[in-house]
């Protein structure tokens, strides 16, 4: 099995495990627009950053911690990824994308760090 296949298989397994819990915690609503439709569980700090820092299995497990997951509708989730990739309409960020971006920044600030360190590490790593 290739690295990519292992990544997606493990990610899928972990997502199934926590999805319902996160949706219930967030009252089955998008945390940006409050829509109850087309809900997805999104990472506040991208899973690939955890994998890069911790390795495949430990990184994915850490990325699926409750404080790194949030409920978004499909439209808000897509809007956030458009901002991440620098894809704007007419060089303008949509108001939806801007709301998601600021919510994620607020969540990262509230938890006190952008990247969750391994147990026992003394410093926290900030990733923007």
C-alpha cells in the first residue's frame, strides 16, 4: 500500500470515529452561517501539517483532536479552502470566506496555539 493510500485510509477511519461527536457538539449547525444542511467536519489546522511534523499515524491522530475540528457547511468549507489557496473572485475575498477565516483565527487564539505539540514538549509551535 502506498503512503498516499495509507494516509487516506487512516484519515477516513479517524473521521468516521469523531464526525458524529463533533456534529453533536456543534448542535448540527455550521459554525459560520448556522446552516443545518450539507455539514462537514473541518480541520482548523490542516491535517497535513500534523503529518509533516509527527509522521503519518501520530500526525493524523493529533489532527483529529476535538479542539482542532469544527462543523462547517460545504459552502463555508469550500470558501475557506479558496482563501487558503489564494483563489479569490476579482481579487476579493467573499464575506463567507472572510468569516470562516476569522473564526478559525479566533479558535486558534482561544486554544492558545496554532499547532499542538507532542506530549511532554515544552514549546508550542505557531503555524499561520
